[in-house]
């Protein structure tokens, strides 16, 4: 079986689930270009838990974990099957301390992007949380433990944002603040130069890092994905842009 790529997507506003824009169109193209996965492991910034959790529900429910948006967004219906088999393998690969937790389902960090990539919902999806008790190196090491899933046909998909500061969002702004652009560029340089230690140690970017990552929930999925990548992977950067002042849409495919 061909080894699957690993993917980090900057998901941005939930409205990308229903809007036709350059970001959503790129997700559609990406879904057409990728080899067909046996299943998708989604690591979403929006499931941020004390300890690591995995869903193994055969039919995961949709979680509408966003507020104040148009009714159309809450009518989105995306219902792939789950994958108990690969959820069990994920738990086995990571080792002790991983809980099966089906009180959650697929949140908008997962379905807002996947419905554009795989609109028929024909590929099983299961979700893993971001462990808020782990350090950045721990997120990276967990990703390394998951590499075997790639050989089993599983697409490891991280959904967050390299820059995510909702407190500084300016809805009238097209690009990003200088500190957002600086941090987005710092992370891109670290990834393309194969300097994982710079991405893991993102706080060394100083004030730009403090503003770009006030809370690490949206940054952590990138480290899980980076850990699951391999040195021989080719890196493709897409949707490279900062928007609304304090968000980065920049995405990375390792294949």
C-alpha cells in the first residue's frame, strides 16, 4: 500500500465551510489530488483536553462548536463513518494514557475542511484531541508514534492555524499584522529547512510568537503533523496568507 501523506490545514473562519473563496477552492483541489485514504485521523484544535483522547464511534456525530454565525452554517450535514479499527490501532501506537471518548464527535475544525476536500463523506473519519497537558515536544513525539498509520493508508490531518489570535482579529483587514507575518514566516522557514527544533521551540521567536500563539490549541496540530512527517517527504505549502490581522491560513502537505 502506498504511504499516505500528512497534512496540516489552516482552517480559519468556520464560514470557509460554505463560502467559495481561494482557501476553500484550494481544499477542493487538494482532495482531488490526494491518493484515496482508507481512513482519516483528524487532529483538531477545537478538541482541547486534559490528556489524549480518541473517538471510535462507528457513526461520529457533528459538533457545531461555533457561535453567532449564519443559520446556513448550522445546516451543514457531513456524516462520514468512523473507524473503530484505526482508532484502536492509534491507541495502541501511542501507548498508555489514551482514552476512548465518544462524548465528542467531528467538530468544525474537521468538517469545515473535510467537506470541501471529500464532499461525498465516503472516507471514514475519527478524531484525536490536542492534549493540553503535554509540552510541544510531547505533541511532536506523539506524531512520530503515529507514523505507522501512514503505511496503513490513513491520512493524518491536523487542523488549526499557525497564527491564531482572536483577540486581535480585525474583520476589515485583508492581510496580517507585521507580527503575524513574521511568525508565519518563521515557522515556514523552520519547516522548509527541516529544523523541527525551531518549530517545537516556537516561543524562541519572541514577541511575535507570544502574539501569534496566545494559547497553543491551534498551533499544536501542526506539531503532531510535523512529528508524523519523514525526512524524505516533499513539503508543499498552500494557502500561504495571513488574514483578518491575527490569523494565518498557511497549510503544509508532507508527501
